[in-house]
C-alpha cells in the first residue's frame, strides 16, 4: 500500500502538534514534511520529538524544498502564511487541506483560483461532528424560518485571535443561505446600550474568550413559547485533526477543485 505523504504547516503550534501525533499514528499516512516560520524555536528539530519520539523528519521553513514530493499539505495557520504556502502548492501540484480562519473575501477568491489547479478542502471546522451540525442547522432553518429569532453563541480559549470564530460564521452562512439572506447584511456582532427591539431578520453573534476552552458553539432558535438549541462542544483538538486526515484521504481520490467537509463526508 502506498502511504499518503503528509506535510504539516505550523507544526510547532497547538494544532500542529495534534496533527503530528495523529499522522504518526495512522498506518496509511507518512509524515513527509513539517513546516514552521523563520523565527520558530523548533526549526531543525525532529518533528516527532514534539510529540514524544523521533521520526526522522526535521522542521523546516524552506517551503519549496520541504514540499517536493508531498501529496497533501495540512494548514491550520494564519491567512498570510496559508496563502504563501498555497502559491508553492499550486506550483508543485500539492493538494491542500485548509483549516485556517479569518480570510477576507479577496483572499478566499485566491483559494478558489488555485483550486482550478489543485485539490483543496477548505472548511472553517474539520470536525466530523461540527459538519454534521451544519447539516442539522440547514434542516432546522428550513422548518423554523418564520417566527424564530436566531442567535449564535461561541466560546474559545484565551489565545484565539479572531472573533467570531470561523465555525460560528460558517454556521451563520449555512442558516442565512437556507433562509435566502445575505449574512453580510443581516449579521449583528455586538449589542450595547439602547439597541431598540430586535430585528427579526437578523442573525446575532456572541463571543466568549477564556481559559483553555477548545471550542463550544450553540445556535439558538427562540420562538414564542419554546426555543431550540443545537450545540456542539469539542473537548480535544484531536477531533479537528482526525477530520483533516479524512479530508487528506478524500483528496487522494479527487480531481482538482474546491471542496468542503460536506463533500468529504458525503452530506451534499
């Protein structure tokens, strides 16, 4: 059996280490490269040492060299870094699994352009459970389209730098699309002071940051006399890593194009 050759961006970070561990434990995958930025204290180290035991792959910041011969790059870094990696992947024909959040509309367009040449799975959350939740939200929005106010509440650890989370925004986009609305026009990201009555066409977002919360998301459909809450709680980053590896396997069987986890899981 030919193993899938995986490269990991941001290998010294919290998510990177979880991905390293998951790849090294997967019999059908092999760690091909581990990347870090030029100022990282981990450069030159054996990547396996970050998660317990040496594996023979040393952490590098030379992206073009490290990705030679790789099948898939898994990237959970930041938009600027991901786009720099994207250019190299497109040139070398390396597929990408992208879990990075915080992209602008213009940056997303760059991902779409690259997907004409390589396979990309791009999703705000790689968790299988979260992506099932997206499907449940689509169903709920169809049934609760009238008479229900929609609020999205998310909580993450103190180190997260963007808000609302990409997952929360993804949930809002699923709901807005189902209801025929434009999230950019109907989203409300904060309330303070005398706000007046709630506009029933809006979708509200509330953000919590603190401690080591991995990721909690609740969508509230509040009607007259009842409310429906759909909640997903992540207790470990392993769920995101396992979803990303599932996406990498999917790309090995797919042609160039832009995919999301709904494609990976056959939910479309």
